[in-house]
C-alpha cells in the first residue's frame, strides 16, 4: 500500500509559502538563537540550531481566516473527545497500540488561542508505516512531515470549517509525551502561570518589530521556564509519600 503523503503539486497548492530569507533576517535569527541559548536549558536530544533548522523547513497548510483568529471560546474538551474516539477506532482497526492526548492551548480551559486542537498520538513503532498514514488520511488528515514540537514526531492536519486538528504522531516511548502532558496538567492547576503565558503571547503578538521567527523564539523562552516548573511539579507528585514503599509509590 502506498502512503498518502503530499506530492510536490499538492505542497504547492495547499502549503503556506515560506518567504525567502534575507541577510537581515539571518542576522536577526543568529542574535535570537544566542539569546535563547543564554536563557534556557534546551532538550539534550536536539540543539537550538537543529530546532531552528527544522522549523525553517516546516510545511504547514494554508488556513482560512476564521482559524487564525485568537479566542478562548469553544467546548474544546468535547471536540477533542469526539475526534479521539475516531482516532482510537482507526488505530484499533489496524491493530495498533496507541494513546491519544489533548495538548496545546485548547487543552487548557480559559486560555486564549486559535481554534486549533492539538492531539498527541503515541503509537508503537514504526510511526510512519504506510498503512497507518493512509488510515489517518482516510480519516481526513493530511501528512505534513516533521512536527515543530519534537524532532522525533511528525504531524498531520485536518481542516474543518470552524476549527482544525493537528495530530502530532510519535512513538510510545518518546520522552516528549511526558513533557507535553505535564505542561498541560500544570497549566490547568496553576492559573497565575497560565495568565502570564497568555499575556506574554499577547504582548509578543502586538510587537510589530518581531518577525514570525522571533515571535516563536520569544514565546519558547517562557514556555521552557514554565515547562521546567511543570516537570518539577509532576516529579514531586509522583514521589512516594511518607510510609510509601520505595520504588512502588504504594502505602
């Protein structure tokens, strides 16, 4: 079976164009990379330079105007559950072991964001088996290659009239899964950090001096600061309490 991935013609028709990089943009990018490296302790599996290179090669679909509007409205939990049921059914029909999690801004009640529902699909290897990609494409998704979130994840988009789904596909053992889920759960229970993150994004969006790359990098700095707190919070929750048996977490 042949995997249903975008051809060159499809990419030209359905993928947002990336503007040519000028020398000024390259210099600004270099300065921003240095700033990010000074501010955060990055993922040991990927350097900042490699992340930037991956982001610059991203393929994304052209989105209708209504899906580019920022809003906190929408019963996203219900929308996610309905889509999750479809994806689980698709995986089971292929006899593939997998999990589906709701991540991103729409997974955090009250957090303003675009009507784009991010789904983390973790499956047993190999994640890019042709029959799996074909099955997801039959479910309405289009394969767009590497995900911006993790070097070992790929993404697929499904565009609906009023919202979009982005499926981040990775292996069950990928450590990014815990990072994404811990960030979501932390933000759901820490409104101060949630508000700070939202305000930071609004300030960046209103700064006309920032190009799209600089916006993403500036947002990444705060994301990693909060993510570090989220990881520590999650580790503390999992730590055995008084009277627990070492290594089991059971009383």
